[in-house]
C-alpha cells in the first residue's frame, strides 16, 4: 500500500478548537430552548427575525475571530 509520503495531522489548531467550542456554547442553549415543551406545536418567539440576525452575526464574528 502506498501512503504517498504524507501523514494526517491529528491535532486541531487551538484557535479552531476555541472557535468551535464558543460556537457550540452558543448553539446548544438555542437547541435546548427549542426542545422545551415538544408537545406544543407553536413557538412564541417575539422579534425572532432581529434576534436570529444578531445570533448569525455573533457566529460570523467567531468564525472571523473578532
């Protein structure tokens, strides 16, 4: 078997790992809140568009490491 002379880097650079953890910490509470009361079909979410846009911008800031 030929490995073409390269190996796979197993370590994720720390900055990527930190960004992933920050994003995870933001997304999980959103998912947990959406999972509450699964028997209720309608979710009351005032100002949803504004809040989701702000959330998207925060995620983009993390990706851009700001």
